C-alpha cells in the first residue's frame, strides 16, 4: 500500500509471526486477559500492550490464543479511550510541531509537514465520525489543540 503524501510504498519494519496457530510456550489465555486488563487500566494503548506481551511474556499474537483482539478485550472490560489511538498520536505530533514552529517560525519544511499531518487528522476524523467512534461535533483546530 502506498503512503499518503509520498510516492513510495514503504515497509512496516516488523514481521508478523509466520504461523497463525497458538504457540505452545505462551502463558494461558486467562493470564493474558488479566495482563491486558491490567495494562489497559494503567492507561496503555493497545499497540503498547501488544508490544509488552510480545517482549515480556513471549506472546506473538493474542487473537489466535484467545480468539479476540486486544482492542476487543479492552472494550469488553469497559476500558475505552476518549479518542482512537492513531488519531491521538497524530494530534500529539501536530502539537509538537506547533511548539517547534512557535520558536522556529521560519522552518518552512516543518510548516509543510504540519500541513500534511493536519490533512491526515481531518481525513481520519471524517472516517471516525462516519463510523461513530468519535462524536459528530468533534473538530480539530490547531488553536484548540494547543489548549487540550
């Protein structure tokens, strides 16, 4: 799949496990669910929970073992974030660039980068509004983002 604002295809830099079957060396499903709920209550997003499970507990993929994804387990246990993770990361990235441009206002390359990031935010927010994952009246404005 091509990148949004570049004419390259890019690589994800991570390789998924080759087998979709549950490995024999991992901890049992109930223990994995407990860890996911514990990490979720600590405020970790789903991607970080997956990384912790992979690195610390040798769980390559959660779905083949339990039958549900990490996000589904978090929703089932009423642990929900106010904003989807990818949108939240883009907003934080835009905030960091706005702070940088407040000090270095002649940095033309990062002005363009901020425009591209904000374009991604608007496109993603339209999708999440349509899917009902964020409220219909949610709106990204760079001035409001500085205050939040």
